[in-house]
C-alpha cells in the first residue's frame, strides 16, 4: 500500500497528455499524409505520439486558421470533421445466453455492415487550448442513437508550470494503451472488465526527459449514469453527471529506458455493490472499495515491430452484499505484436487472458471474467486510410459443465473479414 500512496502524492503534484485517435482532419489541416503520424492507421508512430504530446498541433498551426486580423480569434479555415466507418462479415462460435433463465439465441454467421460509423473533430482554439471530439452515429447494429465517447478540452502548461490539464470525457485506460489505436478488431478485454474505459473527469500531466507522471479524478460511474437534481422545484431540470458522488482517483508513472517504455498504474475508488441473486445482476445498497494496480510495457524495433504488454490486478472489496465478509480479487493480462511488413501489409497478434479469481464458483456473471483467446489479424492497406482486414480468434478455454448459465457457457472463437476506413 505504501508505494501506492507515494505514487499518488507524487502524481498529484506533477503530472502526460492523453493519446487519442489522430484523425484525417489533421492531415487536411496541415497538408500531410496519414503516415506522417501513423505507422499504420490507426496506430501512431513516434511523430504521432509527439503530435499528441504537443496538444494536437504542429508548430505552424496558426497558418491553418482564418486571417481575421484579430489575434484573439483562432478559427479553423474549415470545420475540422472526419468520418470513420467499419463493415464486417463474421462467422463465430458465440451465442446469447440469458444468465438467469438460460434462454439461448444463436447466429453462426452475421453481416455487420455498418459495424460502426464515427464522427471525429479536433482543433486548436488558442496557443494553449485544444478540443477533441468523437461521437458514434451507429454502433453494432443500433441506429438512431448518437453516443458521445471522447469529448474534452486540453490546456498545456497551466500557469506556466509545465503541468498539462485535460477535462472532459475520456478513457482511463488511454494512459496505458489507447483502445482506439489498436490494429485488431478484438479488444483489450481486461480494460473493459475492470471498468477503466470511458468516464468523466480531469487529468493532470507532466513529462520529464525519460519519466512521465499522470494523476486524474473521475466520477467513477462511467458515462451512462446521472442523477436528477432540484426535483422538488418546478421547471428547474438539471442533472448531476455523478449519480453516486464517489470520485475515483488514478495515476500512472512511466519510465523509458533504452527505448522500452514501462508504466506503473494505480486506481482507488468506490463502486456500487451487487447481490449474488439473479446471477449478480441486481444492484446492492452499499459501496465497496475498488483498487486496481497494473504494469504496462511497450516498445518497437525500428518502428517496424511494435510490442506491448499489460497486467492488471483488481481488488473489488466486499463486492456482494450477501457475502459481507468476503473480498473479491481477480487479475488479467493482454499482450501483442504488430509487424509493419510493408506500406500495404501489417500482421498483428493479440493474446487476452483473465482469471476470475474469487468470483469463480459464485454463480454470477462475474465468473465470465475468465478468458483465454489468441487473435491473429492480417491488414491490407488499399490506401493509407483504407484497409481490409481478415481476423481469426481462437478460444482455448473449455466450456463450463455446471448447471448455471454464467461463466464460459459458449466458445468465443470467430473469423472476420471487412473494411475499416477514415476520411
């Protein structure tokens, strides 16, 4: 616990900016090719990482704004919008199983077109302030609902301290490996299982030569929950974005030695408890401590072979109200390699593994934390911003043979083919 406390004390005083998906609007704005920032879209190269660190702008950013004769106004010459679209055809082993009733539905093949359509935008607004936005118009077959994911302001060197500030909506996991920059369709699963993806809050960042420090505070309840306030009044509609008033603190300290980046991550907060009844889908009436510790390692060889590794240990405290004397811990990893074979061909391998630990045998959906899959992806770039992918995932884990409907009730292997483009 002592190193964890030290991490946050140091992180609170000095703090690296978020890496988000670099978008074609930047290429249009600065009249450069996508490969200026990307090793292979959407994966960033070292220049792209530096571009993000420089508050998403190049030194000549003032040349890209309208000349109004007013130094107090920096309007882009055009509204910086980009589109990302994905479409796939998939054959898979997976099926839907209701965790309580066991009701099952299955489709062996699926045309997932469009799988996702996103609108992206970003612009420098002043010498120190930038804005980034990323919304979804359609996702996984659901149309008619716009979902905002990334949306934040960043301010470089507040009060000339060298400490950068970001406030808005973002992914906590972006401090380690941004999910939007991965080359596989398959996700970094432990980030989603641990609940460290999208949330609302603030991050302070500072970098030193080979060391980077980050500290953040978020609501801790994701981006879907809110709370109505002023309810006794008349015609005073408003909402609190945080429906439980429990803030979550997190931080990361990063080191770079001989081209290898290593980071230590820690998170502490509270989350709403559950009941073991109804397969763990019913909310409890208390709050349990949520602690996460992690280590990440990454690097590349001549910007041709990129490797990465993430370990997360989760301590979710006394998570179930009806077992108040028991704490629940679990852990997981993912590891991968991206090989930039040529301008046209990229090969990727991703391994996901998680052990449900204390959740095993609870007859709840949390037994499903267990995962053991290997993904291999072939990406062919028709253009810098247009790629076709063929991906296969093999599930090494055996199906459950128990009488409940939770855990690994179905295999998770699949074969996928499709397109991914941004313009």
